[in-house]
């Protein structure tokens, strides 16, 4: 990180320009609408949200202007050219990268016109560093609502760069920007201020604001305080209230929980039945044989297990998108800072932690906005303990399996209580772990919680809809790809075995069947399960069984735990495949098949309450996600932390499950 | 007087910032010497707080507010 002394001493813009196309760099303060404009220019769907620090990495897209194809780069927001945190550093390092001189570049600075003074700081810094600049004044709708008046031509004259008013949300001004880009010809603007290298660098910033005030005196007029700020203040009287603020937050969490785990059961039942009907139809319609088995028992069983969770995933992401779009998340940061501080975290940590309920991977990346290295590291370390959307299928299936739907505790549905307890457990474990690490990780660095709270905005339903659509698509196709691959491999591994054991079993049963003296009490199920045990998958499972036996797990669960490393939701697909192989009439759901499963040696049920609870706890704690490990390697710059995390969470899962199994059995 | 000792609703002028790192951060967010600041909210346990600078709302912790010298 740069020292403070380097404020404004950034080297000047890269000089050499070969003209093999153009590149637009979208730069600006956090939350000024860069990604909204990026989406409007490129037609892509970058994440947008109403809080500072949504974009934390460089994203590239393409813009077609007539014959020309331009590269467009969306960068994390930054207040100035002194990076305070990792996300701002991305922008800073990209801007000063002297090696990137393959294309002619135009810096499009997006300024929030409704707080022009603050936004002009970065603008004038960029102009003085001689970056070819176009200034976009975004949020003109808010400027209008606030009755603020901006003299565009005057500003153009004062700054010496093109200025384009815009409403990026509605796409107003985008075509004007495109035209301006086509005709853009860089004429160096006069320096806004004379920088004095020898002066205290902060003085330069003071000089800059002095000059900005002079410019605004000529070009900007406002009647009193902004209306949007006033209404935000009023809303905050409730939402950040010392008592009501917390009540509202808990109520919102409860509402989300209810929606995901209670309202969604209806569509889930429809999907489940639909898949059964379709599977049976397909099994009957296709010619008998290996392909039929592979499709119906392997792929369809695996996929059906996951598709039914779409309603829950969609609801979860709908709520997250709404929270992100309104500006409420920044208030949650404010409310939770004091508590999180005691655990070595920061109010900003709540955004990764809440995001972790969706998926730990982007959540861990969003920890980049936490400037204190220790707080960031702790946040990264504990985020995977928050129950993510991939655990939803596992929890839902297991809870339905071991807890009767009608069972009540203190008047509440027991299934719901256990589900909530799992989420709480994850959160408590995250805080507890942070507490432990707090004493272990040392830092000299000071910690701040200096964050801008954006004005409240209405969520845009189109954006919410797009988010749901994209997330469901990713869930289906990314998870679906893994599930299909795992299902196929697993189906092969469990349909074939080493040597000729499988054939031996078949022969044995054929003999039994033909021998009239034997009673024909052996069911198809028993043959299938004996064959499964003799298969390759059976051998692998049996090999690890001793290690997980004390937790109440059998070898099939062992296999699911292994395959779950690809992604946790694979658990359901694995179970579906393992219990479908050899099942001639595929008429029951996975849940029913698992409910019927017994230990072959003892005849006892496999999924007792003890095993079910133990397995739930295991999935709540274990870091069974390759993507998370990969992102932690990337974000922490090495293998030390991810390995520590893997071992720690693994041990936590193992011993917690052991305890739970012993208590309940 | 420092900002931490102000009451909710107080409007003050920023006179001096005692910490350099804090100065850099606040300056880049448009909160400079001479600016009018309103203390909007204080969370339970005395921090964090929300201040208003022109039309922006910024959150701060107590130790940072203590480093901000203000006058009525
Ligand atoms: N009213 C209004 N809101 C806008 C406009 N442009 C963007 N927004 C909203 O402003 C918020 C921030 O938009 P983003 O595009 O995520 O901002 P960003 O600059 O990429 O933010 P970071 O990635 O955090 O730096 C979102 O809630 C947008 O919907 C606009 O022209 N008018
Ligand atoms: Mg962005």
C-alpha cells in the first residue's frame, strides 16, 4: 500500500498510444453508477447495488460503435488516487500500469452529479495527470428532483473536458456519450491547480477543493439542502434507530427465512412430482439398456434432486437483490459495527457475511472493501461458516428425512426450528472463530469504519429480475454441469466393480432363484444393494467408512461427502444416484428411498435422528467447496490460509458431528 | 472541542484533524477543514456515528471523531 505522502504524486498517464482500437476506462467515485453505465454500453449484466464497493474487480466488455469495436473496462470505485483498500488498489494499479499501451484510451469519469463537489476531486486529479477524459454527470434525475442547477457548458469551459449529462438507469445520455466518443480528439486541458511537490500533499487537496468551489460558484446552484438527502434522513430515523433499527433488521431476516423455507414448499412439490412423472415416462419411452439406465438412474435422478431447489434459490437472491438495491445494506453495516468490532471484524464485514448466505465465493471477494488487513483476513476466514445456498438442498432433504413434518416444539414447527438453528449455528461459529483468530493474528494497523451511506433508492424490478434469472441460471448450469459429470462417473463406479464380483453375485442369486428349496424372500432391493457394495464406489466407500462410522455415517454418506467437495449440492445428486442404481421401478423420490434405507448387517434404519442431526452439523461446518478454497488462495495470496481454513472447518465438523451423534444415539 | 463530545443534531465547523491517515480519508470524501458538519446519529454504546457533510452521510467510529476538532 502506498503511504499517505504519495497523495497526488502519482506518475502521469501512460504516453505511448499505438492505434489498434480504443479502450474506455470507466472510473469514478464508489456508487456513482459506473457499472450501470457499463451494462448500458456493453449489454452485459454486471452486478449493481446501492452501496459503495459493489464492483471489486476489473471487468471487461465490448461496445460496437459503427464499424469499430471498443473495449470497455469497468473498475472498482475510488474516492481519489490514494488507494485505501484492495478494491481501490485494483483501480489505481490499472490506471498507472505503464505497460498497457496497446490501445488508445479514453477515461470516462462517472460523477454523481447530485454531490458534485466531492466527485470533482477525482475528476480534477485525472485531468491534471493528463488522462484523456470525458466527464459524465450521472444521476441527473436526482439533480432535477433536488432542484440543483448545473451549467453544463460552463463546467465544460472551466474544466476543459467534454461534459455529458446522464441518467444511466434509464439510459438517457448514453447515445450522446457514444457520439462524443466517436469524435473524441484529445486536447490536453489546462491544469486545474498547480501542484506543489514540495508542499504537504494534503495541501494540494485543499487547493483543489478551493478551486472546485470557485468553479462550482460559477456553474452550480442549489436551493437549500437536497431533497433526497432530507428524505433519506427521515427514513434513517427509523432504520438506524437504536432499538427499532435492530428490530427491523431481525424482522427482515425472519421474513426472508420464512419465504425461503415455508412459502417455497408448494412450487417445490410440483417440481418434484413433475420430475418423477417425466423420469418414468422417459424410462418407459426409451429402449431398455445401458443408455436408459444411465439417463434415468444417473443423470435425471441427479438433476431432479437439484432442480426442485430453484424456488428457494430464486427467493433468496430476490431478497438479496432488493436489499442491495435499496441502500439498506450500508445501514446494516452501521448497526452491526460495534458488535462486529468486538469480534475483530468491521461493520463492512456484514456485507460478505450476509452475502455468504448466498455464496461464499463473491462474498469473500467483497471483503476487499475492508481496508484493515486483519479485519479483512478474519472476514475471509469465517465467511464460509455462514450457511450458503448450496447447503439449502442438503438441509432441506435431511430435515424432511429425519423430522416428521407435523412435529412441534413449543408450538412451532420443529423442522423450521432446526433449519433456523442451523443458520444461527453457522453465524455463531463464524463469530466465535473470529474471536479466536482476533487474539492470534497480530496487526499494528489502525481500524476505521469510514463509510458513505448512500441515499435510499427504490429497487429496480428489472435489475432484481435479472439477478434472479442469472443466479438461477448459474445454479442450474454450473451446479448442473458438475452434478451431471459426478452422476455419470458415480453411476459407472457403482454399476461396475473390480474383478468379477458383480457377476458372482448375479450368478449366486440366479442359482438361488432356480433352487426350489430356497424361500424366495430375497427382494430386488437386497440384490441391488449387495451389488452396489461390490462395485468400485462400494469399495471406495467401504475404505473410508471406519473413519466416519463414529459420526453415524455409512459408506454411502461417505461417498456423498467426497463428491460434495466439488460442490455441496452434489450431495443430493449423489444420494439420488446411489439409491437409484438398480432400482427397477423408479417410482419413489430420493427422500422416500433414503427413508427406507437400512444397514444390511443389522437391519436398522440408516437415517435415524442421530445420524441426520450429525450429518446436518457436518454440512454446516465442513469446508466442502473447491471454489471457496480457490478464491481464498487468490484473495490471501497463498495456500497458508485456505489450508488452515480447510483443516479447521474439517476438524470442527468432525468433532461437532461426533458429539451430536453420541448425544442423540 | 472534538466531534465525539458533540450532541446529536449539533452543527459544527471542522477546524482540525489530528491524525494524518484520517485526514487523507476524510479529505478524499469531501470532508475538509472549514466544512460544516452535522452530527446525525450515534449508535448504542457510543459508536459508530453518522455525520452529514453537505448532502452526504458518512459513518465514523468514536476514536476518529475524537481526532476531529470542531467549533460551534
Ligand atoms: N437515480 C439514479 N440512480 C442511478 C443512476 N445510475 C445508477 N444509479 C443507481 O446507483 C447505484 C449505484 O450504481 P452502480 O452502477 O452499482 O455504481 P458503481 O459506480 O458501479 O458502484 P461501485 O461498483 O460500488 O463503485 C445503483 O443503485 C444504481 O441503480 C441514475 O442515473 N439515476
Ligand atoms: Mg460498480
